[in-house]
């Protein structure tokens, strides 16, 4: 059943019952004049937004799986759906005359299975002549579709395909505008929020997201005098994040909205109200939004990221960060230089990977590229990217980058054993020495023989090949190679 409520007067305006099949998702288009319904049997039905009556050729049966999400383009000329069969379908609105009156019909363009794992989300982003359609799956593949070149005869035209992460799993996805620039916003299971460029899918920024029990699953940006982001986790929690995103822990809040899973959240057109629907409590809650407390809290502390360092500014870790900060300046000037070193307030970004590793954060090569690209974009935006001076960062920027990029939870026994089980393809989780060398050289971010020799020599000393066990388990890897003393604990 579909029920249409006037939320300001709390009155039921209209309702319509659909027999036999359940409704999975709904979406308003054309400023509320049309309503799209996605059913569990794969049917898409487009009805009028006020009367809830049928529209010309408004019923489509093109999905073999249940429809999971429906979105409209900003001008409501295009509609896209994702289904449980991992397919994306695209529709176009066309003007027709019916009995002398102009009507809108929805033409099916096509569908495509772009992903081999469930689809997380869809997003339309406006272009110069037509929008682009993006889809992101649990397989980490971000797909860009060229809507202008998509036709009924040729189907959906794929423009670009990019794998956005190496390790983290995406769990939320939406389009987003920051400082007038259209971006894509991705949340991951590592409690991170990533802003991606829509043209090349390069990561502009990575920030620490709210960590209220579970990663963010649904996100809705709200523009205005004080822009903010509404979010929900899979269970119980909804909240707000003040924009722009910077990882400031004082710029976000969360509250328990439902006792169990949250099926959806939406925001009123003026951003004054948030509506949350519980999956098991059969309740829709209406929340009044007041962004002022977040705005005040986020500006109270001049250095909010220090609180996320163990012990704060007076702790041991902060002292270590300062030591590495100054040592990075010495390294960039040459450790064996006979000229006196000049220590200042900044160090070269080329030393950033070494500093991060010294602090216990070991990023992948892709994560390092994202990290340095973020610094480069920040410098360019600030007006420092026009000269030939080397790219440099100060101490507070280092702390912010470290807090935002480091893992929220460290690597422990469960993660190492899980990795070995996947590599070995069995619960035994043991690899031969030759198998491990082959994996390091041929899969993931590959390593050369020279790099392997250099790394293993650092870990085990000279003649490391003779010292390394012929069969390497997770325990051997953690204790003998990495030197984890408390692995069993």
C-alpha cells in the first residue's frame, strides 16, 4: 500500500493498495508530480504523485530481480533503477499526445549487469547537455554511463569503469557538490568518507566519518546557508554532519532513531525535516533539524584533531609525531649534509609516506597516491599551486591527514588469519614459501624480486631465504616476519 501524508498537518491525503506484490522502494520525480514504485517482482510502476493514479504506459516489467533503488535526474527526464539481479536499468521521459492532450510516457532504454556483486547505489550528475549515470557495487567497481549515447537499440552505453578502493569495501554512495564542484561521495566499512572527481574518479579527499556503532550506509547532502549531510547506518542510528567534510569529530552527531534496521531516510525539500523508516518496528519518524549546535561545536576547538591522538597534545604519540615531523625535514635536506640543517614549520610531501609508516599506518600504493593527490589539490585550491616551489605540509596538516587516513581499527589476529584463508583458499590458511613469493610478484600491487629481497632482508636479516619457514601460516607471518609479540593475545 502507498499512503500520501501531509507531514505539516499530519493528515492522510490519499492511499492506494497494490495486491499480491510488495513495494520495495519509491521515489518522487518532477517536483512531486510523479511517483515511481519498485516492486519485489521486478515491476516498475510510475503513477501520479497526488492522485496516485496510473500514467500512460507507466508499468514496466524489465527486471528479473526485485527493484532495490529508483532515482530521477535533476530535470526528471531520466530515471534509473537497480535490482537484486545486479542490473542497472535506464528510462527516458518522452512527450506524447493522448486524446489531444500532452502527456509524458516513460520509454525503456535498456539494462546492463555492470557488477558481479550487489549494487550499493546510483547517482545522476548533471553534464553540459545530458546527465551522467553512476553506479557503485560491493565489488568496488564504479561505473559511469553515457546517458546521451544510450538508446533503445544499443542499450546503456558505458563510458568509464574504475575500481575505487583496494581494501576498503564501499557501503554508501551519492552525488555531492562542494564549493560548486560536482563530486561523488562514498562511505566505506572502515568508517571513511571519500570524495571522488566525477571525470576521472580520482579521490579528492578522505575524511574520518562518524563512528556511532556502524559505518554510514545512506547519505543525503542538503544545501543552504549552512550545508549539511544527513546519514543513517544500517541499524538504529541517524545523524548529521556539517559541511564541508573535514573529519572534525565535533562537526557530526548521531542518535538512536529505531530499535533495529533502518530501511530508508529522506529529507524535506527545505531541509527542515528528516524522515526515517524502521524496517522491523513499522514506524516512520519525523525529525526537526537544527544545525546550529553542530556549527557552534565545530568552531569551539581550533585544533579538533589533537583530541583524536592518544593522550592529546601532552601524550607520547604527539611527541613522536613532532619528532618525525622534524626528522622528515632533515631527511629532505640530506642526512649526511655538511651544511647546517634549517628546521622550519613545513616538510616536503615526498617524505609523507615514510612519516605515515613510522607512525604505524601502512597505506597501499593507491592510498598513498590518494593522500598526496589530496595535499596537491588543497595547495592548488589555496592558491599555492602556481609556482615551482616544492609541495610542503605543516604539523597540523600532518596530524589531520594521519587521523583521517589511518585505519580506525588496527590489524589484528582475525584480519591476518582471514587474509591467509583467502590466499590459501582453505580454512587451513597456510602457504608455501614459493606460493607466497608468487603472490607478491603477480597479484595486487606487485613487487619486484629486488623489492622483496630488500624488504625481507630488513625483516629477517641477511640470508633471509634460509631463515624463512617453508610453510608460512598466519601465526608464522605475524610473529616471525612482522614481529607481533602479542599475536596469541
